[in-house]
C-alpha cells in the first residue's frame, strides 16, 4: 500500500507541475505578435496600393478618352486638308483650262 500511496503522491505532484507548467513559448508569442503587426502593415499598404491603382485606372480611362478625341479630331482635320487640296487641284485645272481658252481666243 505504501508504494501505491507514494505513486499516488508522485502522480499528484506530476499533475500539479503540469498544471503550473507554462506552455507558452515567449519566442513563439513574440513571433506571432510580429507576424500580426506585419500582416496589419501589409493590409494597410495593400489598401493604399488598391486606392492608388483605382486612381491610376481612372486617370488612364480619362486619358484614353481624350486620346481618342484627339485622334478623331486629327482624322477630321486630315480629311479637311485632303478636301482642301482636292479643291485647289480642281481650281488649278479650271485655271489651266481657262488659260488655254484665253490662249485660243487670242490667236
């Protein structure tokens, strides 16, 4: 019986030591805290980058529209210039024809 009592006492002592045992590892706790801080910082940076991306995307859309407008205006101007050149050619031809007619009448 004595050995059973001793074993029971040892078991109770072991249980008490296990209850009092601090299972938290300070390095692990510090690492978790550091990781949480880094995660929070990365989330802040991610939000800032998403905001900047949206702003840049909006600016890109505005600039693309403006570029399209400029290209459209440029095409209109090119057409006008071509039409103007064609009219000048027509006038030159008419002038040549008139000059030929004048030459014929003068002869």
